[in-house]
C-alpha cells in the first residue's frame, strides 16, 4: 500500500484575476500564490569604441532595437536577454576602457514600457503585464471558457464582459418619479402650513392686541428663517457629496471585462481542465451579478488601486522595486474579492470542494472531482466516469459515507434526513422506506453525493456476501491516519490475507467470538470497503447443455401436456433447451405435487432470459421482485443445465479501476 500523496499532474499552480478598463491597457489585478523574483536585467547600449577597425553596431543596440517585437522570458531561471551577452575574449578587446565615456542608454523591451512601475516577473517565465495581455481576450471571445497552453504551462478560465451597474440605467426613471412625488408632497405641505398660519393670525388679531401681534410676527419670521437656513445647509452637503462621488468615479475608468484563470501543469487531464473552466465560469457569473446589483467589482477595483498607488509611492520614496513591497499580499489584506479567490485556491488544493460567498451574499459551491476523491483517499475519476457509475446504480445498492460528509446548517432537509438513516447495512430501498423519501429522489440525492465525493457505492453488508482482496492496476491510496486510528498494520494485513482467496463475511466476523470482537471486525470491514481494499464477488448464472458426467436421466412418466404446452409457448428459452427442461420437470413431478412443479416451471421460464452471465442473484431478486430463497430453489431444481461463476459487478469495476 502507498500513502496518500498529491498528484502533480492535476494540481493547479496559481489563480489569476485580470481585467481591462475602458480606453486603457490590460492589467493583472491579483495572482495567488505569487513567488517574487528579480525583474529581467535591462540591456545597456553603449556606442562602439573605434580602435582602428570598421564600426560595427554593438550587441546591446541590436537587441534594443528588437524591443518592440520581443518580450523578456525567463526560461529555466535565466533571462533570455539578461546579462548583456558574453564578453569577447580577444586580447585587444580586453584592454581597459577610456575613463571618460558617455552614460549608457538603457533599452527596455516593449512589455516593460507597459505599466513599467507595477510589472513583476513570475516564476513561469512570463511577466504580469504579458499575462494580462494574453488572458484579456477580444470582445468576440467574451462569455466563453478559455484554454491556452504556452510552453510548459496551461491556462483554464473564463472571460466575462462586465454588466453596467443596475442603478445607473434601470433605476434612473424611478429616481425621477420619486423626486417628482417628493416635490408634490412638499408643495402640498407648504400650502397646508400657509392656511394654518392665516387662521392662526386671524384668531390672534381678534384676541390679542397689536403688541402681541408684532411679537408673534417676529417669532414666526425667525422660525421660517431658521428652517430655510437648515434646508440650504442640507442641500449644500448633498451637493458636495454628489460632487465628490462623481469626481471619484471619473478618476477611475470603468472596467469593461475581467477574467478568472487557473494555471495548470502542461499534462493536465482534460476532465480536470473542464472542471477548472466550470469553476472559473461560476465565480465570474457571481461576481458580475454582484457588480450589476451593488457595483461590487468597481468598488473592489478602487481598493486595489488605492493599495497599488500606496505601494508605488513607497517604492519611489525608498528607491526600491515595486515587487519588493509584496503588493499582492497587501492587496489580499484589503480586498474582499482577492481574499475570496485565495480561499477558492486553498480549498481546491486541500479538499477539492469549494464553498465561498461572493460579497457575503451569493453562494458559490463547486467540487473538483479528482481533487475531492484524492482527499478522500480514493482513485481519482472524471465526471464522465461518475456519470457512468450512476447509470449502473440500482435501488438494491447501499452507501458508505466518507469523512466530513455532513452538510451546512441550512441544507436540503431531505439530504440531512437521508444521511441520518444511511448505514452500511441498509439498501437504498430500505433508506427510502425509513425516511419516507421516494426512491427517485433518493437516487438523485445519491448522485449528488457521488459527484461531491461524499459516499461510495457498495452492497448492503450481509453474512452471505462474498469478498476478496482487491486487484489494482496500481497500489491504492490510503489515508495516513487509517492505520494509526484503531487497527495495527498486522490486523489489516491479516484481514486482507483472510480474503485471499475469497470468503464470506460471516466467516470473517465469526459469530462464535465475543460481541465486542465481532463489532471491531465489522468496523474493520467497513473501513476496508471504504478504502476499496476489498471488493465483493457476485454469483452470475448462465444456461448450458448438461455435462456427460451428470446426465439428466430418463423420467418414468411423460410430462403432462399442459406443462409441455407451457414450455412450447414460452419463447424465453432457446429451442435446444426445451427437451432438457421437459425431462427435468418430469423428474421433479415424481418428487413434488403438480401445483408446486408448475409454479417452479413458470418462475424458471421467467428467469431464463436473465441466465446469460450478465445478472447476479441480487439483480434477479430486484427484477423479479422475488426473495433469494425462491430464486435459489428454482436454480437448484434446474441446476443440471445452469452453471455459475463469481466475479465483481460493474459497480465494483468502475469504482476501483
């Protein structure tokens, strides 16, 4: 056995967020994980020194002139154009240079002119600005998955066109209507106040004298003046806030597109690439939806720009490089979007299951099947393999839950109820009966749990089940904690040796042992099945002509016409077996009554199409809705023309290999 180890072929290397603003060039907003390395060395260009030889352009100037067409690539840890080339070894060229020389001119390649201050070199040999140029696709390619291979890396992602903020377009008319209604209400209130004031003045004129009237008029004027001043101050503050908001939005260009991409090894399997494309698509759609609702993406862009400007100012003040300030780490501390992408990448690496909230509102859940199965110490499979496994699922199958299977506190109640009644001894039919959930819905839930690597399919544990040690094309994966939790290596080795050759579960549990030992062996058997170290063998049957060693014999009496007509009328058996079936039935009449024999013959004729080596006893029980004892009784009666053999079924084959 080999312990669980990571698969370098299907392991993602990084996640990248790129974007393009209107009227501006592309940029890499975030990358995780990011290893900071030195930028490529610029190439100095010095004028040639005339030592009596014809003037020849220098190496630096020739490469500098190619800067518009070439980009600096770091391959194998070495810059393609770094170091300034190799110095000639001729003697006259090794002489000391004159002391006074013009200052060398630095020629930068084209990509270093683009966002020169914030461009950083990656460990993949491509700078961040070049990554943005590659991954920001044209408008015709937006809203589509992306797959790109460059040298020894592969990109899988999704490019999304940004939808305008809903408030700017859809709610404009509603805002105008609200303002008009507010003005009408304000006018009505003013008219009502004026009428009340008139009535009050008239009453006061009748009761009070002229001095009192003058005092009331002055008080009313002061109150009105105060209200007007407060209203003017509120209007001014609202106007100032709107002007500040407008200036801030004008300073930041609107984003037109963005993309989420995963960097993968070059030999990544196609189904893994498709998984990361679907994951990037889910994330992009959720982010765009939040952008449409509450301007989420542009707000995050403001945060990233603020951190970038701070780092750039610090780098200029300290005369240090931009990369030395660890910009992506500081962006991750401030940006909620970058924190979400970081969690997505870490969850994929660790468990293969992603469950995050975009802006704490939209739930994005996804499962990278190969990573999740590897985390569960199972052989990795693609979604197509899992769909093929689901197609062979039948109600008589059982389930074994894997670790960390319980859902969130707010799951579908049917899922929580099914998990509560899920035990290795129960079949899907038994679970449906115990929970009251229809079988079709139970099968859909099981399919969901299979795709999320939460269960494996087995047959319900029974004393009659036959098991043997699994045969693998390569050694299976085993959880490192498997051998150190409850059983020693000797116990596991003895258990695997016990099932080689095959044996029944009743022999392994051994009912003669004490109850505690039986329970320990039962748990050990469950864990062996969970890690697919043992597999179940099923007995398959097929019809064949009797052997010369075991002749059928000659019956004393002829078969009654009614039973013979039953055999002739049935088209479920081949004509070459009709004589053998008639003789065996006639011999059975000598031992049993006519009614019992007729019933056994009728069941055998129904069972005959399944005796082709493709159906085991459990499948026959399910299809005929009969008990195991009834089917075995019929097979025993006609055993002279029925052969059997043991082999794993399709579920076991698809689960292991």
